[in-house]
């Protein structure tokens, strides 16, 4: 990878901007479900109907994520990021203005389209603005801001709704989003990606009366080559990693509480605490994993220790009768070990990505998460409906082992391929 010379203070400034944008994206994403109880009565619709809004959101994101990644690589990430922030903010404000189910459906579809910008734009900015020795920590901090958004959203939106109304929730978070977008515009000179660096190199070469180098000019890239890259072994293994790992993580988030209650007879509040422990553990693991990734690189041993330990702990919960507090502790530690792997995962994706393709590759592989999330109700729901709550933990643990195998597959496929990222 090319060495980026940004100083740590500059890196922190960049991360504060893209991290805040990432936090907002998760705030928008998680804002609707906690309000279902209020909206069912107010809009006179079913929970299934409200859940369909989130399905439309996922489909909208998945349908445009990869094209958005191509656009990031073509015109630069900063404008795409600002556009996504503004579109989502306006969609949220409009959602607060309409007391209509179908209006919400349409506005959340628009919001889902805008959600597609964050991962390709943010990763392109981070990889283009932060020096190589900080990238593991940068990726882990970026992921942490998203987790923080997940954790704080239910508390925030329910507090606003209790004071005013569910409509006011969308007015307020949309207004905050407009302010954040304006801040990113004002501080935008700090956000550089590979596209902007290539253009700077071209401009400098022309100013010196020189022809831009092929690398600076971005020569040699065609649609056929870009599609071949996305279909290459290393990238497809990364895509599978996202699909499979999100089946495990998302399955625990969605069905873990119900599974613990039905399998172990754990009180609902303690079962909820176990899930909170898992999420908090994952957040701490993310931060620790960033230091590990910068220190040791993308070694398979990190994935073996992190995913292997997490899989064993989760599977044990589905196999052995355990006290509630032991379940809480085991899930918290499982979340920690799983979170440790995330920065290493992001670094390995970056390591197989050619210069100028960061947006499209990260957009493509992240779409695996959307597909994995869409499969969760069909996989876990069937077992829960047929009286097999233990399967929740066996499937989640098995998916972590399967994700580990795809991680090993990435390393193997990358080793058999020529180096594709400039050093």
C-alpha cells in the first residue's frame, strides 16, 4: 500500500468527520424500529407492515451500493458523502412532516438509497487520508462510531418521542444531519481520497510541463477490468465473509434475546442485558483490534483466535444449561473476540484493492452484509417458529467458523494472485 503521510492529529480530524457521518447513518438506520409501538397505534398499521419499510430500505441500499462505489472512484468521495448526508437528512425531516404510512415507505426508500454512500465514501477517504501505520486503528474507530450509533439510537429516539412525538424524532435527527453535512462541507479540505490525489498529481505534472504517469492518470481502468476485479477470487471471498459473518452477528442481534429466554428460561431483562453485553464487548473489541491490526497486520491467527473463540462461546450457550449471569459474561466476551477481527478484515479488503478502486470494492463487499441480513428471518425464524431455540446459537457459531474459512480463503486466493495494490 502507498504510504500516506498524514500526521496523527490530521488522521483524528478526518476520523472525527467521517466517524460522525457514520454515526448519523446508523442513527437513521436504527431510528424506526424502536418507534414501532407508537406508530402501530397512530398509523393504524401492523408490525409486519412497518417491518416492510425496513425491507424496502435494505433493498434500496443493495440496489445502488456498487454503482455508488464506481461513482466514488470516478468523481471522488467527498461530494458523494455530502450528498448522502443531505439526502438522508432531508428525507428524515420530510418523514416527520407526513403522518402517512405510504409517505414513510417512499421516504425510507430514498433514505436507503442515500445510505449506500457511506461505506464506499468513508473507506475511500480513510485509505486516502490516513497513513498506513494508522489504518488499523482508523478502521476500528470508524466501525466503533457505527456501533455507538446502534447503541445510543433507541435511548435517544424514545426519549424524544416521550417528550414530544415520534414525528419530532425525525425532525430533530434530520436537522442534526443537515448541520453535520454543513460541517463536512466546511471542513472538506481535510478529506482526501485516491481520486483527489490522482488529480493533484495530474495537475502538478501539467504545471511542470510533464505528461502524467500512467498511475497518476489512472490509466488502464475499463469497465471490463473493474467487473473482473469484483469477480476475482480474493474479492469474492471477502464478499462471502460479509454475507456469512452478518448472518451470525445479525442473527444474534435479532433472535438472541428470544433464544435465551426460550432455551434457558432467563428473565427478559437479563436476556436483554446479555445482548447489550455482546454489543458493548464488540465495541471494545473493535478498538483493541485496531491496535492488533496495526501491530501484526492481516495474519490468519487473529481471525482464528477471534472468530474461533467467539464461535465456541456462542455454541456453548446453545448446548449447555447455564446461569443467566454466565450467559451475559460469555456473550460479552464473545462480542469482544469477534470485534477484534473487524479492523483486520478491513485491512485485508484494502490490501487486495487496486489504487483507484477502493470505493467500488468496499461497496461491493459490504453489499454482502445486506444480503446476509435479508436471509436472517428465513434462517433463524424457521427454527424459532418450530421450537428449536438452540439452533440460534449453533447457526451463529457455525457462521463464525464459516466466516473464518472465507478469511483463510482470501489469504490463499490473494497469495495465488499477482499483487494488485501498489506499494
